[in-house]
């Protein structure tokens, strides 16, 4: 009797001490495994290295409290099971202790979770009595952006006519850009034909061993690591897998000098670069296009992943050659023209089929893959001195496009909410106002703030009113002020 009481007391004490490891064993390990790799040989999803566990803790707390059901992608594998809610049996302090343990075990490196934080989340989701779906969670809390293995990526564009990849050391670049996303893409070039490009970066090798590299190009390309050519594709296109090559190199764990050379002769252009770490089976991509090595003519749908917008920097039919496509979760899409400094196309449904660009004869441009395409405008109206200064993504992956006009900046931020695209325009500085072309069509007032724009969308304006003249719609933004425009499909 005494011993049992003692055992019971020691269990109670350890629960009081909120030992996250012990609580994990009691409440989670049956399904997620003592090693966090998923019980019964991976039938259940892993918590070890899972992006669902890292980053902001809201996601993991909500799942622990209310459970999760339906398809969910974890580390490249899809599970379609149900996790029962644990919120009724676990106190705030216990959930906090378990997640603090999970977020700092098996290679996970995320910060601690407090009981107060769990309490706040519990209150906010109190009314919910069904498990989450992964879609619901991702809309609220997108997964942290997966970085490529490239850091300090610089792209350089060279204009000229060459018959083979030139010696870049003798040339002067006409365009240099820092690519913060670590992604190789030929849209960094303002030119369409007769140009060459050079990318230089640090490639971080995750382990010692033999690495494989994949390359396909339209037209010629070469991957060079620490001064050694690892793989090259020479001559003229296409980039449909028929000319793709693979190469191997032994690398030590740590950073290596990584260089990609590219030559565009004529017609279409593109480059696909991928790699495989030692002992792994899946290709990881360093470019905005991916391929199924060895297989030709597979469609390459480009779509949002992990609840984050996807960015596509390539030629998009219906806008200018330097276009930046954004596919938002929920099937709303945008093409921003870096030449005209304005959003030119918006549409619903599928975003872009990346394969069309190389496989369909006669098309140089991928058209929007979805429906209800609205052409907002097709010309440049900002002053001559206005320059495109790139875009940045916020923590949810939503873009802000930057335009510099003399000493002022125009910030053009976009995100999607349910069936609407929401755009916030902000003008910095304190000098003159800036007039923006909102549409080549005349918006018709339907009520106080909402306008009908063409036959497909409604436009809502907050803070400032659009001005209609010459059959077009404009918005005048005073310096230091913001305006919000909402585009809603009819
Ligand atoms: C009865 C089995 C079971 C238990 C117990 C359980 N889970 Fe899960 N958990 C699952 C399943 C199944 C999924 C995937 C659900 C789906 O397919 O939608 C999941 C998904 C998750 C996910 C998101 C996906 C991932 O792998 O990262 C997290 C985070 C998670 N569980 C945390 C926990 C924590 C923390 C506990 C303990 C408090 C726990 N789970 C207890 C079965 C369980």
C-alpha cells in the first residue's frame, strides 16, 4: 500500500514538475513514436524535423488541443488519418511542457512554449468542437518557407551574341540582382534573346559524401562547384528532359562556391537545376522550374504549397516580359509587370502550368492556367523616373512590390482573403501625391465604396476614392498615405 501510494505520489509530482519528456511518452508517443519519427514504422507522421512543429507555436498548440483530420503533408509524405484532440485531458502547463520538449528534441530547434500562450490559444479556439483540417491550419499559420541550399545568390545578365557559353571574366554585366529567395530563374533577365547569365552563390552541403546534380537548359548551361565543372548541357534547346544531364561530385559538409553559367541563343529560354544529398532519393530544386529526370512531357503544375503563395518569375502571356506571377492559396492569382510597374492580370483557379512553356510549340509565354482572367491595364503610367526595385515576401509569403520614384517609394502589397485579393498601396515621403492607373476600364459606382469593374469583378476602395476619367480608373495617393483596394469576383 505504502509503495503504491509512493509511486502514485511520485507520478503526480512529476506531472506537477511538467516534465515534457514524460508527458510526451504518456500522451503522444503511442502514435508519434518515442523517437518522434512516427510510431509503427512511419504509419503516423513524424514530429522530428516536422515543419508543423517549428516556427510560430500557434499551429502545434492548436493541433494538440483540437486534433487534426484528413490529408496532411509532412516531410514529403501524405498522411490521411485522424489525430484525436488532447485538449480536454491536458492542462495548459502540460501542453506547454510537451511542446517545449517536442520543439527542442530530435533535431528540432524551436523556442519554448509557455502555459500563458497555450491559455490564450485555448480561449481563442474554445468554441471549436471538431479537429482541424491541414488546409484550415495552414491558412491561419503557413509553414516556414523552405530555404534552398543557396545563400548569397547573385544573378548577372550579359547582352551579346555568342555561339557557346562565353568567358564571363572578360564581360561586363548589364544587370546585377541579389536573389534573396535563393532561386535560379532566367526571368531575372530583362532580355529575351541573345544573352548569357551567371549565378554565383554559396551552396551549403548538409553532410560529407557524393552529391548528384541535375541540369537541363534552353539553351546551354553549366554547373561549377569549387571551380570544377560538375554537369553541362551544351548546344541549342529544347528543355524537355531530352538533353538533361546529371553529374556527381564529392563534397565536405559546409559551404562551397557554386556557379551556374547559362547561354540563351534564341526562341525559348529556361534552366532547371537540382541536387541530391548523399544517400537520399529525392531531387531538391534550386530553380523555379522542376523536372522529372528521365521523363519527358510531364505537366509541371505550379501551385501554392504549405498554404503559402507561390512565386513564378517567367514570361506570362498577357503581360510584359518581366512578369512576376503570384499564386495565392485558395485559387486567386496575380501577374505583376516589372516593366509597367503595375499588376496587369488577375485570375481565379489554377495558377500556371510550367510545362507549357517548353512543350507547346509556338508559345513563348505560359498563359494563366485558370479562369476569369481580368486584364487590369497594359501600359506604363508612372513617371519616367520610376524604377522597379524588386519585391519582398512577408512571413506568410505575401509579396510587396517596391517602386522608387525619385526619393519616394511606392509599396504595393498583396494578399488573398477567401474570394478576394487585397491590395494595399502606400506612398512614402512627404512631397507630391502619385497617381496610379487602377484599370483601363471605367469603374461604375454601385454603392458607397464598391464599384463594378468590367463584367467579372467588383472593386472596393478604402481610405481613398478612385477617380474616373477618359474611360479609365485612377487612384491618387498623397505622400505618406495608404489606400486599400479589394478585388472580388462576381
Ligand atoms: C492517437 C494517435 C495520436 C496521438 C495520441 C497524438 N497524435 Fe498527433 N497526430 C496523429 C495523426 C494521425 C496525425 C495526422 C492527422 C492527419 O492525417 O490529418 C497527427 C498530427 C500531428 C501533428 C502535425 C503533423 C506532424 O507530424 O507534425 C502534430 C504537430 C501533432 N500531431 C502533435 C501531437 C502531440 C504534441 C501529441 C501529444 C499531445 C499528439 N500529437 C498525440 C496521431 C496522434
